[in-house]
C-alpha cells in the first residue's frame, strides 16, 4: 500500500475480504466433505458387520483364528450373541438368527440343522456349528459390499446433462466474468476499476459447478445405500433410473408370486367312501411317501411332521414316473397306492364317487393326490404352491402406482387364471415354456412400455437380461442374479414395490438437486455481475458470493441426505 501512497494513489485494501472469502470457501468445503461422508455411511455400516475372528475346530481342537484364516469346509462354532463369521450350513445345533443386516427384516429367523446362515448376521440364542461354504470375497456380505460400491461409483443417464453443462461451465463463467469487468470498467461509475474488479471476482466466486457435479452422485450414493439397508441391491445407477419409468412388471409364478414349495392345503376323508380320519389318512400317506423325493410326496411328509405324527416303517416302495407311488406300510395290510387320478384308473380303481371333490380342488388350482388302500380310495389330498403372504398387498400397491402386473407360468390357463385372481394380477401369460419368457418381455416392450422382469430361476435369466430392469429374487440361483439389475435379498414381492419406490424417491431428489443447482447459477451469476445495480439495487460483495457458493454445494448434499429418512 505504501507504494500506492508514494505514487499519489489512494490504496484500497481488501485483506478482510480475501480472508473472509477463503474462510467461507474452506468452511463450505468442510461442511460439504462432512455431508458427503454421510452418503457412504451405508458401506461403513456393512463393513462394520464383518467379524474379526472365528472359532473353528481343527484336529479335534477348538481354536480362535483371524477371519482370513478360515478355510472352506472348516467347522465353525458360533455361540449366543456372536456374529456369524462366514457363510455356512448348520451341521449341529439350533438357534434364532437376526438377519436384519441382510434383509431389513427385524424379526429373527429360526435356524436348525441343514439351514444356511450368513456372515455378519447375529446369533441370538443357542450355540451351533456350521460348515463354512463361502469365505472372504465370496461371502454374501462381501458381495453386497462390492455391489453397493460398484453402484455408488456408476453414472446414471440423467447425469449426462449435468456433465455436458459442466464441460462448458468454466469457460462460460470466465467469459462472463471478463465481459463483466470490461462493461463495468468502461461503462460503470467511478471508481470504475474497483467496481469492475469486485464484480469480476464475485462472478468467479459465486459460479458453482460443484453443485451440478454433486447433484446426481450424492443422491445415487444415498439411494443405493438405503436400498442395501433394506435388502435391495442395485447393481448400477442406470437400473435405478430405469426403475423410475417402469410401467409393467412381469412376475414368474413359481418362487416369485408363490412360495415355490408345494404344501398340503386339503385332506378329504368323506364318510360315504372312507373309514379313516384326516390324521389317520395323513399318517398312512406320509409313512408310504417318506422315502419319496417327489415334491408332492415331500409336501405330505412335511404336513405330517408339522402335525407331530409319528410315521410307520415302509417295507416296500415303488415310484411310478408321472403317476405316483406304490408301497406297503408295516401297520397296514395290503397295498397302498398314492397318486393322480390317471394312475388309479389305469390300475382299475373306481374313483367315480370322488369326481365332484376332485373337480372342486382342480378348479382352485390345486394338484389332486389320491390315497387308495386295497384298491379303494380312502382320502383325497389337495396340494398347492401357496401364494406368498404379502404378494396380494404388493401387487395392489403396484397397481395404485399405475404399474401393470403380468404373471408368467407354465401352468394351464384355468390354473393360471385362478392364481392370478387370488393374487390380483392384471394379465396372465399361461402355458409359457422357459424359452418363451423372452418373447413375453419383447411383446410388452413392443407396446412402448418400460418392462421389469422378476424371477428366481436359471430359466428366468434370459428374460431378466432382456427386460429394461431385471429383478432377481434373492432366494434364487446365482445365474439369475448375475443376469439381473436389482437383487432382492428378502425374496418377497413387497421388495419389488420398495425398489421402485426407492428409485422414484432417488430420481425425484436428483431432479430437485439439478433444478436448484441450475437455478442458483442462473440467478446468482447475473446478480454477481451487477444486474441489480441497473435497477437501483446493491452490488454483491464477494464475501457474500463466497458464502452463497459454499451454501449451494452443502444444500445439494443435504437434500440428498434427506433420502436416508424416507420410509419405504
């Protein structure tokens, strides 16, 4: 300043302005960094779920080792209150396990011998031993962390707009700042240089490409993280954006709408043609079927086990492909035949007395299994792949959102229509072969609809890949999951609705962020250039410009963080 004084020029010192500008910008960056840190909270939580050590049995001795020392097929001991260290199958013991970190479901799940448990879940009750099946990067938790990180690093198509604007933003702002300086220097009031320089600096400071750059990725990071907390794994940002536009949801029947496990729903022992009670008929049928591997036979055996019925020994057993079984049971004299109507009729057994009941069960989309003892029908079993408990509620919510539901099934038209009616499905494609599922997806896409395909089997993989959004039920196969865009760990249809709702909330947040980022710059830059001064308003002090710039980035990130509090 003394140099200016010697030259006869009154110096203007802006140490306070520069200090405040730097302080506010750094403060804004600090707040922005802290807010952005919260967007990665979901991944930090998931990483924190991993156990540090595991208790294993080797050479007959129990020892505690670091997690990375556990090998596939090691026997791992898990005690009450401990985290399950690796994925595995229970080989001894019984417990209740909290799987909320995987599924978002707060209710603990009963686990016994033969059931699978997953690393990171919490053993709530008894001790058990597991055989390690997946360790390290192959574990379910590690794969979830990998999927979330991949999704959070991906770009949504909507971000292209922000990227295009950002690519020309900096040269455009510099050009505007230079024009502002020239106009104020040559056309502005005295002191012209000071006003020109102040407005030049204000334009450079207030312009904020950061807000545009943060608008999309922060919302995606929070959205995918929230999805992971609720058992919804989104593989990339494109899937998140496409889910926002879904108009039709194709649902594979078995394992998606239904449980995928046949269950006995009816036992009929009419006194006009049977002298057995329901429990007696169930005991005989289950005893005969206990060596069967057929799903219908296993359903009868399970029904008996659930009822606490003690089964008798089987002395002979013959399986008849496509028909049923023939067996002899120690407690019953004579031959037992269990199977469909065709099997009994081909064996010369009269079923005319049961025709009406058979037709009633068939009309309810149930598989009819007959029990005959010594060539006389003694019981009728109705077996169905029952609809999942919340399927109807989920389909109703999808319809309320204007989304059409379509069922794909290999069942005949009558059975398919019955199940669709029970679940509230809008449209049905019946008698569909696995290879025809892709054609069903293409047919809906040809109607200019954004189509989601929901499935869980190997034969669903081509259709999942063909759909605009492929959604794999988490109880399904690895192939189906690899072909999908979204994985639902919980395995129920409410998660389909939640995934679509999450995508809509996320896209709404992105659009809000982009709007405010554009709006801020469109309003802020002209104000900084001095437009208000022309109409008798004030000039924008660079200090206030720096505060506005910091606020714009923080506000965009904070708006994205609001997603964490949204209820799915």
